[in-house]
C-alpha cells in the first residue's frame, strides 16, 4: 500500500469525505493474510471520523447512507461493485462500550479474522486485542472550526 505515514489537513466535511473516498479506492483484500483489513479511527468527538467513513463507504461503492452506529455498536453493509475485492464493510463504534467482552459477544473475533471483511472501528482502543496485523491507523484532530488534521499510519 502506498499510504505510509501521511498527514492531511481538510478544510470542511466534504474534503474529509473525499479523503475517505480516495483511501477506499486504494485498499485491497488480501486473502492470504487470513485477516480482515481494519481501519482504526481515533480522535475526539466531532473530529470527523464518521464523515471520513461515509466517504470511505462511498469509495467502496456502497450506495446506502452510512450513519453513526453509536447506538447499535455495529452495522454491516454489502460491498458489491468494488475493485477492492472485499465483500462486507463493517462500521463499528466502541464509544459506549466499556468492556471488550461486549465485542466478543458480537463475534467480533470472527469478523476480524475474515479476509472478505473490511472493518472501520471508531474509538478502537478497547477493540485492539481483536485486530491482527492488517491495520491502518487513522488519527483525527480538531485544529480549527472546520479544520481537521488526519494522519494515516500503515
Ligand atoms: P466523529 O465521528 O469523529 O465524532 P463526525 O464525523 O460525526 O465526528 O462529525 C464531525 C463534525 O464536525 C460534523 O458536525 C462536521 O460537520 C464537522 N466538521 C467541520 N469541519 C470538518 C472537517 N474538516 N472534516 C470533518 N468534519 C468536519
Ligand atoms: Mg463518530
């Protein structure tokens, strides 16, 4: 993957979505890895994680609107027409979870062990033990009313 450690500054939500969209166009399923690709998105509330994921889903070819799953923890969307090769996109928000056991209940271990899955996790700290080596870490920082710094680590 061409994304090493890269920092972007976006000036409005549309630019953040666009960046998500572009990243989605560069990800590829790696069947041999035996793992899902995980995007771990950290940063304060309102830093733009969900906006980024909305653009990301669009870039994967998902037509449905992706809303924050905060109250349901996880949502799954079929990936139909993507060159990425992934079959399912999981959007997980751990903000309201205080225990990794809640994720185990959702069979999260199976989700991250399936290379057909691409998994975006907001507030990923609690979920870290379920991630393999196939992780892109994204940090979101608020630097102004509409400015956000987004750092991607591969
Ligand atoms: P998070 O999921 O990190 O809590 P959201 O994406 O849900 O954040 O919300 C980000 C909020 O910040 C939205 O209200 C959005 O309109 C606003 N915003 C302002 N500037 C930006 C930007 N550059 N990128 C993303 N969101 C922005
Ligand atoms: Mg969010």
